[in-house]
């Protein structure tokens, strides 16, 4: 226990010493985070090179205590696969630090994270037992879960780094509980590493808490996420319960929950899945609940502390009871998050509507397939009369009451087609207030106007359906293609020809 305290104190001291120096490096290299008024709450440019201090303090502490104390040197000596882990950590920290100085494409950062996780897997560290029942999994599944493990932790810490001191504080609580659990399981190496990282974070918080004079940046958040994931993965192998792998996830519950939901939220709202936004939990607390930055951070600290206590309880339970406990925690998290309005985009009606749209677009719905059959019949029309009859059938199917179309027929003559539902009188009903009136130009892909289609629908008698306008656009495109085909074909004797009616309009009659 004394050794753990020594490591903890040395890491605090080094962090307090190195963090101001890292800030000077950021100013010298112009790695400054400038306020933009939307996602960022700081008022002046702030260096984002705190990751240099975090990484250096962690590494120098381990080197220093190993040099000063023989027992500690034995404890922290390199293990099999250590060089793979060191190289992976260097890659992750390096790409994050590079992004702090010169912004990188998120695809590059994502690929480097996958490469680093793959190096760890090659080094012999992987998830071989999954689920609370302790089921063994194959090599391919083990690799995928290991990569996912690192991706989730790295990006969870990164996404949470949106308010002063938030990410560093939440990670400190996680290190504190993981140190305690490691000591309970007599895993002194993991306890030493978590204590070292926790002390580094506590010293860094002296400068990073609101109002912050330095940010950890992507270099710091990537380093923290990777290190916590790595130590947790290594320590979970030595624990006997299947729930061990889930303990650090519970301890980092707030950023984990945010990481899982953020891509889903962005996908549903039509945004880039990896594009930054202001929809995270800490942004909700500031912009929608009305808390200031400091109070929002303290509230998340409180939630994180409670989750850490729950993680300690899970560590002392059997697998079956731990599983039930995790279910209860998940349900409580969903309820609390919904209160923030964070899950409005996952409302049942929106989800069902999205599935209906997907089913209709893919042609799975019966209504879509039957209307597609009408489109096929329109495209197969051999003359204008057949063409207009099929179009009229489609419009009747969509609930329209009146339609007119003028276009260029055979012999370069303008023809006017019209169709009316039996219970609709265009002369008296045309000015009713509940009518929907559409005028659609029949433009081909080259920009040539093939004609115009006018449509009237009485919404009082037959309301518009969810897919009416979509069906009309599909029908319009088919009509344009068919008109181009009919106008380009030569007129044969058996084809129906247009003729003037008593009102001077061209209608289709048998020749």
C-alpha cells in the first residue's frame, strides 16, 4: 500500500511541474484552441497540449520509481508483449498530438486507433472470455471485440472532453475505483499503474479545472482512453468473474453512454456520424437544463462517483447478480438521459416512421409494389390514349380528384388531356379552400419541357397520405420518360389520334 501511495504522490508532483511547461509548448507551437461560440465555452485561446504533460508524467513516474526502488522495479518490469503495447500507445498518442497541432481527417485517426488495437492483440492482450456467463469466443470474435474495446474507450474519453476538467475528473474517478478493485484482487501491477495515472490526472486538474488554463487535447484524451482500456484489459484477465471486463465500463458510465448514443443520434438526424456537434450530455446540461459549466461538471462528477461505487459493488458480486445489477443500472441511465431530452430522436413514432420509410423505399411494402406496377404499365404504353388511361388509374389510386396535362402529341400538335373523379365537379369545386393544387412541369434530364401536369385533391374528403408526394414524383419521372418515347416514335395507322372536342380541347378518340 505504501508503494502505491509513493507512486501516486510522485505522479502528482510531476504533473504539477510538467503541465505549465506543456502549456508553453502549445503557445510556442500555436496549438491553441480558439473559442467559436457554439460548442466551446472558453473565452480566450487556450493551449491544447496538456496530453504532453499527462503522457510524460505517467512515463517518468514509472521510470523514476523503478530506478529509486528495487521492489517497484521488479513490479513494473516489462512483460511479454510490452513492446507491442508501447508502440500502440505511442501511435495513439502521436496521432492525437499531431491533430492538436494540425487537424487531421477523422478517417486517419480512426484507422490509427484500429492499428494500435491490432498491435495490442498481436502482443497477446485480448478479450477471450465474454459475457457474464464466461463463454469462450473464437479468435476472430476475440480480435473484433478487442478492437471495439479500445475504440470505445479512446473515443469515449475524447467525446467527454467538452467542458473544463470534465474528462480528466471522470477518468480520475475511474482510476480511483480501478486501483481499489485491483488491490482487492491483489493485482499490484494494475493498482500501481492506475494509481500513477490517477495522480497524473489529479495534478493536471489543478490547471484544467474551470476556468482552465490548458486543455488535454486529442493527444491527452487518446492517451487516457488507450491507457485505461489497456490496464483494464490486462487486469480483467486476472479476475475470476465474467463481469470483470464490464467494471471499467460502469466506472466510465457517462462517457460510455454518450459514445454509444452519439453516432446513433447523428445518423438519425442526418449528420456525419463522426462530425463534432453540441448534442452531448454535458452540452445538454449547459444549453437545455441551464447549468453553468462548473455546475455541469460537478454534477457529472457526482454521477461518476455513484457509478464508481456501483462498480465496486459489482466487483464483489457473483456473475448472475452482477448481470441483474447491470440491467438496473442501464435502465436508470436510460430514464435519466431521457429526462434531458437526449433521446427525443429515438421516440417510438420516429423509429417506426423511419422503418416505414425504409420499407417503402426498398419496395417491401405492398402499396409500393402495386404502385410500381402502375409505373411499369405507364412506361409500357404504346400510344397517348393508353398512356393517359394508366396515368388516370394511378392518380385515382392516390386519391386525386382532377388532373389535366398538356403536352406535344403526334404531328407536333399540342394536346390537352383531362380526368375527373365522378363525385368531383371542377366548375363548382375548384375554389374550395380545402383543395390541394399542384402544377408539375414535365422536364426531362436535358432540361426540355415535355409538358405540364395539373393536379387537384380535396383534402377534406380524402386527406393526403404519408407517401402521396413521393408517389407523385415517381409517377412524374415515369411520365416524362414515356412522353419522350411516344413523341419520338412514328405514327401508325392503328394508333389512336388526338381530335378537338366541342370546347376546343384535344382529347383522345379512336381513329
